[in-house]
């Protein structure tokens, strides 16, 4: 098998395993002051209307390399409601997705005063996804592939809940709640695209010196029972011009893939390490992350580069007496 065909096989395989990430793929975007991107209950939870643009690219200089772009807007409506919208474009080899989501969230306050944060939130997102598989370059590679561009669209819903109490927070989200029939890859595709997300964290320290925030994100795919965990830590430092922050994230899959090495069967789990750095300058937000894949088996030495640009609009005063950067 020559390199071109081997490369096609690799990209086709990547497109096949992307089923568990139908809808907006969950990478490290949420760590760049963008929790709404994965948790609908965080729409309008903050004291500002947030606009965020993200671009993610892997394997620069390689055709058909994985890439993701998102644009999101969320803000408060009245005293207890929030709304948002997300647009995204996800390309992974010869498989691509485009879609949008609209969100409504409701925030219940249990605070005994106007300064102690104690908020329970519920959110629901509804959206449309168009999946596409481009087989036009597969002609002559496999007789069962007809070389057509296959497309299918489906509607789905995400639901979630968040609880913020002073410096503590936790979120739970169910993505792709509805069974969705798609006829694009095989005749026996599962209708179950459901994924469960659970995250929690706590902010230590104070704004006068240094704040640090350990957190985790756990994901499970309902159909395959695949499980992945992120272990994160972020540091924040306030300055007169704004806030500088950085951190490190470690992602590991609970599952492993077997491969042959020098006649011996080895196993390898998905693992990557992501350093991140960000700056809040006045109402503007800039962040950069780099995800490095760990393990003996990888396509090349390149990782994932991601840039986030944002602006906070219509900001109100910081209401809560807590170190809670996602809310204040």
C-alpha cells in the first residue's frame, strides 16, 4: 500500500471514530472562558454578554487535517434567564459537520444576600447538524465505495444543569438526547449519539495575590461506554489592565487500542497534555492552547493549536463576593 492510500485509510478511520463526537466536539475550548460551549445551563450565567470565536487546527501543512471553528454568543435576559447561540464547522479528514444551536437557560437564586453566590441553573439547547462524507477521492480504492458526496441532516437537543456556590461549581450535561437516524456511513448506524458530561472545580486563593483552580471533566459515550477524563489546573493573576491566566490540562481515555510493535501486541490509550495561556484586557479576551498527543503511535509530531478571541459586552458590576471567574 503506497503512502497516499495509507493516508486515505488513516483519515477514513479518523472520520469513522468521530461518531462519538457528533455535534460540537469537546476539546479544551471550555477552559478558555467558554463553558457555555459544552454546558447549555451556563448561558447567561455571567455578568457580561460573552462573544467567543475559536479556531482549532491540527497537522499544519497536511491536507484534510482535523480543524474546528466555533462562534458563540450568550447573555442574560432579565433577572433569571439567559439565552445563547452557537455556530460551528468541524472538518476531520473526509468527514465534516456544520451546525448551529440555540439555547435557553433559567437561573434560580438561593442566596440569602446580594453578595453570596448560590445559583442553580438549568439549560436546554436545540440545534441542527449536517454531516457530510466526501468519497470523491476514494474512486478505485474500494469497489463498494461509489465516490459520491453523502450528506444527511438531523435535529437534536442538549440538556444540562449547573450549580455555583461561592468558589465551588459543578455542571452536568447530556448531549444528543434524542435518537437520531442517519443514513450516511452504513445501513446499521446506531441512533444513539448520547454523551454524558460531568465537571466540577473550586477556585482557591484571592484576587490580591494569586488564584488557582483545579477542576475535572468526565465524559462517557452512552452507546460504546467509552470514557474520558480531563484533569485541569488554572492560575489567575489580576493586574491593573486586566487578568493574566494560564494552566495545564491532561486528558486520558479509560479505553485502550491494541497495536503490533516488533511482533508484540501493545496497548495505548488516548492521552494528551494541553498547556494554555490567556489574557483578559479590559473587555477583550485572548487565549491560546496547544494539545500534545502522548504515546508511541501518532501520525506525526504535530499537535492541536487553538486560538480563542472574545469580547464581553454590556457588563454589569461584579455582584458576588467570591473568586468565581465564570460568573463575576
